[in-house]
C-alpha cells in the first residue's frame, strides 16, 4: 500500500514538472505575458505592437519546484517506511521450485 502511494506521489511530482515545462517553463510565477504582434498602421506600414495579456504561467522556483520536491519527499518517506516489505519479499524465479 505504501509503495503504491509512493509511486503515485512520484508520478504526480513528475506530472507537475511536465505541466510546468509545457505551460512555458518560467522561473517565477507570471500572471501576464508579453504578446508581440505585427499590425498595419494607418499609413500602411507594418509595426510591432507589444501588450501584456493575462495568462497564468507556473514558476519553477516558487510553485512547481517546491510542489514536486514535497511529493518526492513524501514518496521517499513512504519507501523508507515500507523498506521491510520491499527487502523481505520472497525472490520470484530464483531457486524457486515449480
């Protein structure tokens, strides 16, 4: 039971890091991002328009990193508590009679 919970915690921590990377891989939490677009002005010239638009981007140092680290720590503690179950398990296939 503890090993299953530890594996789920590891999977959740990895999922959090993958979500962080897919959402923009920012170091810090951002609530607005810069959007640069090419627009045609009234004279017919192309210019760049820069504006900040609201978008949540998770940060590694203040959101995803501590969250994933906490999940990995919980998994490590659960694996440490279940070390007897893991190490005292009978060997399957090694010297076992059929």
